[in-house]
């Protein structure tokens, strides 16, 4: 008798691969679905984002220098004004100019 469960001389035959492949497809589909549905949190150094956002705690000081850097990058302020305002921000935080 040559059924799919007993191929040739009574061995399991190629159908034995069906169940593991089916489970691999189910698990891969679940992981893909979760990655698409769930919001992404945090991130590591590989998802650092733009340099002006910083990689630290996201305090208010990062937002002020970030805004200044974005305005400079957009061409709203020139280089002299950028450095002047950056030194004022650093002095107000107690950092050396």
C-alpha cells in the first residue's frame, strides 16, 4: 500500500515536512502581523533619529537646540546667528560656551 503516510517501504515519506512548514508559516505570519499592528517603542542605537533630537532622556534642553538646528538647516537663520543663539542656550544651562 503506497499512501502518503507510508511512502515506499513504510517510511513517513515527504509529507512529514508538511506539519513543520505549516507551523513555520503560522509563526512567521503572527510575527509579521504583530510588527505591523503594534506601535514601535523606544529603539536602540540603530534607530537614533536625527542628531538634533539627541539620544538621551528627551529633556527640554534637547528640544531648544533641536529647534535651533532645524531652523539653521532650513536656512531660516544664518551661521553667525546659529552660533550666537547656541552659545546663549549653553550659557543658560550652565555649560561652557
